[in-house]
C-alpha cells in the first residue's frame, strides 16, 4: 500500500528535469526507494489520452499542472489551460491559469452541421442562427441570410464573451 504524502514544488524540482522551452520532462537521478521504477533520463508520465499523468508518492498529477508549477513556482488555481488547445504541448509559454468555464471556452468544441462553431440552420425562417455559450447558457446573437455573416457574428460574439480564451 502506498501512503500518499504532500508533494511540494521543491520535491518536484529534485525529481524532475523540466525544459520550459520544449515542455519536455525527464526523471533526474534519485536514490533510495524513490528510484525503484523511474530511471534517470527517462521521459515522465503515462500517455493516457488526452492528458499525460504521473504518480508521485501515491498522488496522481497531470503533467501540464506539474509543468506550470515548475515554471511558476506555484500550483495553478483553479486549473491549468493549454493556450493552443494541444494537451501534449507543455511548454511554459503555452500554459495559463483558468477557470473551468474559461478552459471550456478554449476547446474546439463540436461544430454544428453547418461546419461553423455556434452557427446552425433554422429551417423555419430559412436563416443561419448564431448561439454562443456563456456561463453554461446559450446566448442568441441573431439570424443571418448567409453563412458568412453568421460565422463573422459568431466569431465576434466569442471574442467579446470569452476574451483571450475564445477559440474558433
């Protein structure tokens, strides 16, 4: 049985070699019981899609949270978001703190049948309608004659509502 214990950033630094420019993490040489499974120089983490994880002293961590902690000398609160949306890109410049809602805004999301995020065809009035989510609710941004107008409206609405977390 593994007894969980608190893992500090100093402990992480003693175990992990992190390159903030590439996002690569490798185990450092360790002694005692801590060296049982991990060999120095080996890449860190289990490749569980979509986010890689690592177990340290019985605690499971997402690698992007470990990278953020090592780069910023503190844990992200409340969560850590990948700016470019790629969960395997753990470079320091690609990680930022976010709320759960902000992280959700930054997802590619499911595109409607129109092929444009937030735009769908309304057959009743034969127009393209725009709806963008904010705080768990969908806001209506109008109906348009062309899909191009609707796409432009949806993009503008996401940028207005989601700010730097807007993803198109």
